[in-house]
C-alpha cells in the first residue's frame, strides 16, 4: 500500500516516516516527503540519524522524482543534507557505485540548472560531497 506522507513536525515523526520509507524502499513516498519538507529543517529533522541507506534513498528519490520538476529544491536538499550530523561519516562509507549515483544527480542538476543556483554554487557543493 502507498505510504501516506504528511509534513513531519519533529525529528521523531521524521524518523518514523524515514524508517517506513526505507523498509519499503519507497522512493516515490520519499520524494513526497522531501517535496513537503523544508530543506532548511533537514539537519534538525535528521538529528543524528543519517545513515548510508537513508542517504542513498534520498539521492535516488531526488534523482528519479524531483530533479526533473524542481532542480532548485534538489539543490537546496543536497546543500542542507551536507550540514547534517554524520554526513561526513556517511560520505566516507559510500562505495564507488554509490558515489557514482551522487555524481549522476549532480550531472542532472547542471543539465537542469535554473536561477536558484549557479554552476559555481554547484561546483562548490560537489567539493563538499567530495566529487
């Protein structure tokens, strides 16, 4: 059954939704969650719960469902995701294939570039993601 996604009001609710999304590998539901969640709130909502699996489902959801519609939102999410606790740890543990997925999303962001971010912004953010 399709997960019903409503905007989480705190880290606990966000965590519950993320766990459900991750258990079902439901990228469409994850995309819904990221679409209604203010990117600026991401570090607080994730708290210290960022893990590789969650990071990757975020990347895949943004790539499959969001980047074509709203590249600016994807940029914002990537920017604030990099401010989350454990981001560096998760990044360090990514495999080569997983890093390539992140690179792919950045490539799509350069192709779909809009006025919400410049290519210089994108290059800076790529460095943060060690690409």
